[in-house]
C-alpha cells in the first residue's frame, strides 16, 4: 500500500513588489527536502508597496489583515508576514502586536493559524543564538535603517555598526547581486560582535552569501529570510534545519556549498 505525500502548506504575506521572499524561503525548504522527508507548498497574498518609504509601508501594513484572512481561506498551516522594515517602522515592539492582530483575523475567519513576521523572527533568532552585539547590512535609506537599528536595540541587542545601501525602489533592492553581501560585510565594524546580519530585509537577496560570510569571518551569519524560515519550521513543529542556511539552520550540520538563489 502506498500513501500520498503530505505537503505542509505555508502562507506568505508579501509586499506586491517583493520577489525574493518567494525565492529564498522556498529554496531553503526545498534544500531541506533533500535530507528530510517533509514537503512544502507555498501560497501568497500580496499587499501593495513599490517604494520603501514610511508612508507606503504604513498603508501596506494596514492591508495585512486582508492577506491573513485570504490565506486562512486556503487553510495554510502557518503564515509568514515578510517585510521587516514595515513592521519595525510602525513602532517599537510592533512585531508582537502585528502577530496578535493577524492571528485574530484568521481565527475570526474560522481557521486559526499561527502567524509570524520577519522582524520578530530576526529578533528571536539573534536572541536564541545568544547574540548581545551585532552588525547589519540593510538596503534601506538611512532614516529607515536607523529605525531598524533602534528597534533591534530596543529588544536588548546592541548594533555595533550598520551599512545602509540607500535603495528606495523595492524592485531595485531585489535586483542586487545575491553574492554582494559576501564582500559588503568587510565594510562593517565587527569589534566585539557575536554575529552578522547579511540582509535585514527579505527583499534583498543574500542566500548564497550566508555561509560564505560565516567561513570568511568566523562569525554566525543570518538574514531575515533565514530567520523567517526557521520560525516557519518551528511553527510546523519540524526540525529547524536547512542546508545553506548557516548556523541558525545548521543544527550541528556542517556548512554546505554556497546556495544559488
């Protein structure tokens, strides 16, 4: 007797101009399928946003309830809201309020679903690795990058240094070379840091760079996409491991060859 493969349904709440979340997170989970039996499908709902400026981010976030409700129609098992700066620009600690609001929307639609966001996932990933001081790379304009820094520091993690690439157009963010962070990290002040965030943005590609930076720097390296993937696995009660995801998704596994996004 044979049994049909059980696919775990992952819901993605995505800015309309984001094309990287639906590339890097599935890439990590598909790589995981090569070593573990779990299988995944991905289902998206989009919020309008083209320019990474505070006004558009606020309007986009207001649309997240609709997205969460739509995805609950599909009975997804977990939802991931992926726009780190949208959450962090809404006020300190907002990742908790956003999660509560969206989970309430799914329950009100008759399909209660755990909801995570990339902002909370990054904070949790840093804390769970015992990180006290970090340096980060962001694609955002400097004022938004400073908001991200303030948000992280409000959560008890010192930001030693940051690199703001100052790219306002979200599609231009996505067009960046995914291997660029493997050299950009060298511009950061790493004195006393416990980890590097190669991309504090789920739109800026960085997946091939994660383990390249770890090998060159000797420091644990993560990204918003890697941290989000870990939280997706956690909410599905699955082992938090995926080849190419660096220390956060290694679970004692040796580093793999760099992944191509």
